[in-house]
């Protein structure tokens, strides 16, 4: 395997760092590029450290800062794992370095493939869904939150051998599936993610806040799934999220049972707060929320599907980003907005 062209992971944080350690452990060559100079320095000095329930794993991997003059000038397969806000500049950095047979997989949150494709072409863009519970807790250190889910396909349509090879390479991490309906997973994640995003409005565990605000949470997911349905996309279940239970017209008893299961599952996870909460409360930086849910609102406008709850959620998150206090009343305050969509 040493003769293989290495995967270049651009964005060695929660997602990229976790996958890098597992790829390295499987003997798959991998190298890293990251925009955080402290993270780069820490990985160079002490390796990339992944803290798991079974102890700490360390991968000593080559890593460069985006501005390093000695960063690789030719890239083969690229796993892009930056925040959505950084997708455009990262793709612009990758494009002139991408080899003729190189390609880019979007292992990110949100709908970023169109942005990547503008730089490298749709035929060199791999669409991916990744649900991974991890956090960067210090420079060079990633806290693993347990296995999630992943699906891979081609942004231009269908599936390919490179999808299957990447899925095989990641078997040590989990069980990625290759499918021509990655979009169904991504839109399901946006529906589930709307609930998790709402929990970032208060300083409490995700499972508790979803349980205490069930009507609002279900209504937010329902808005996203209404837009999904209107686009002709079939939402896919993953982890403990069953989209049909939150779809427009779903039986209330089915929704209640699904929420019971979702809350119980979240309560078992070692990661108790969302990445959005961490961005605001710990890292004090802008979140990806407007970029994640802008496409939902825009598609809703085009298709005549109202999304007042999602609009209000984005507004509330931006307000908290800008210094407003976290408070569960902000979640309760979404009631009027989601009620308008019924």
C-alpha cells in the first residue's frame, strides 16, 4: 500500500482528524493540510492524537499549513473536511494542485458539492454524507465521540470504483455505504441537524433540550423534509433518525415514538453538546448554520414550501453568535414561527 498516492485530508479537525488516524492505522497513506497554525505545530511536534473510549491513538503524519511554501504541489485524492465557511477558499487552493486523476470528496456538514464542483468540475467531485461525533479539544487533539455513519457517491450521478475504494479504506473506522442517493442522507441530516442546531440556543445537553421541546423540534425537521419531498429526494434513515416519522402528514404517535428513541439514543452518546454549541460557547466563532440552511430556505422559496421555523432558527443562532445570551426561551420562542408553517 505504500506505493499508493496518499489521501490528502484538507481540514484535520474533528472529521478529518478522526478519519486520518483510522486510515493511518489501516496502513493507508495519508497526509494533512490545515489552516490552524497551532494545530499544525502540535501535530508536527506530538502527532495527531485521537482520544477514544479505548485510550489514545497517535498518528504521526506529514502536515502542512495552507500557506506553507513547501506544501504539496500535486494532489491525488482529496478528502475535504473543512467548515462550510471555508469550502470556497479551500477548493480554490486545491484546484490548481489537483492531478489529472485527482478528485475531491466533501466529508463535511451541509451541501458543499456545488461549490467544490465550480473549482474542480462535477466529474471530479465525490458527494458524501458523514455523521461523525468528534471535537477538537486542543491543538493536535481530537476527542472521538463514537462511530457514526457515512455514504458515498458521485456528484455527477451514480457510483464509481473510487467510491468503493474509499469505503473499503475506511472500514477500520466504520461501515461506509456506496449509494446513488447520498442526497437523501444529506437532506435527512439537515432535518435532524435542525433539531441539534436548535439545542445550541441553550446551555444544556442535546437530549434534554430535544425532550423538553418536542413540538418545536419535530416541526423544524418537518419543514426541512417538506422541502426534501418537494424536490423529489427520498430521505434516508441513519443512526437513530427515521425521517418518515417526521415527514409532513406523519402519524403523531409515530413521531412521538421516534422522538423517544432519538432522545434515548442521544443520551447514550459521549458527545452531549452539538458542534454548533461548541463553536459559539467554546471557540467563540461564527457557525456554519446560515450556509447549511440557506439552501433549504432558497429551495423552499422556489418550490413554494414555507420555512418560517428554519428562518427563525438561523436568526436566533446569528443573534447568539453576536453575543446574545443562550437561553432555552429562545427555543420556546420558535413556537410561533413553526406554528405558521402548519
